[in-house]
C-alpha cells in the first residue's frame, strides 16, 4: 500500500510540474511577442534590419527587443521540452499504478484447489 501511495504522489507531482511548464510556455510567448513588438516599434519602417547581423542596431530599445525575443524563444522552447518530459514521467507512474492494481485484482481472484473443490462439491449436493 505504501508503494501505491508513493506512486500516486509522484504522478501528482509530475502533473503539477507539467502545469508549471505550460505556464513557462506562456511566459516565453509573452516575452517573444513583447520583444518582437519592441524591436519593430523602435526600428519603424526599417524592420528589415531585424535579421541582419552585420548592421549594428542604433537604439537601446531595439537591442532590448532582440534580447527579449531571444529570451522568449529560449524560454518557450524549454517549456515545450519540459512539458514532454513531465508528461512522459507522469504517464509512466500512472501505468505503474494501473499495473499494480491489475495485479491486486488477479491475486484477489485466484482460488486454491481446495476452494474450487468445495464449490464443486457444494454444487453437486444442491
């Protein structure tokens, strides 16, 4: 019984971590959007400079926008990876819980030879 409780606890923990990773994705998307908007706003019509690495950006706002964009992309990517990792761990623990409950059901249904003979003899007499 203690092992099943531990498995339930770990499955709940990984479900909680999965929710936190989803929130991390939302944070990354917000940073990415903010960075892109700040960069486009600061560059004005010349937003083609956004992807050119040989030109130095003129304003600090554009540099901040690029930093926010890079941070948003990396945070959302890490969030996606963590969601997949935590989901796989959670499903492994849930599978173990399911397997242990199936084994308990099988053990509960197993009858000894004496019990089977007693049931058979009882049916014959009746």
